[in-house]
C-alpha cells in the first residue's frame, strides 16, 4: 500500500508513473471518490484502530 507507506502523495504519484500530481489526484478521486490524502488518513486511522 503505497499511500500508507510513503511520505506523501507526490511521491506516490511519481512512483506510479504520474508526472503531474494534480492529475494523479483527479484520477484517484474519479476512480475512488476520495482524494489520496483523505484515503491515506482513513487507511492509517483504520489500520491503527485494528491493531
């Protein structure tokens, strides 16, 4: 899970082949209905609560 294990959204965008972070955010939101940053916060909170 790159978003959970990577420092920031820009790093994930580059690692997944997106040169434009804003475009990565738009595509991510269109596909998942949530921004990458919000997804990261949600994932981290759920991961911490499940431990």
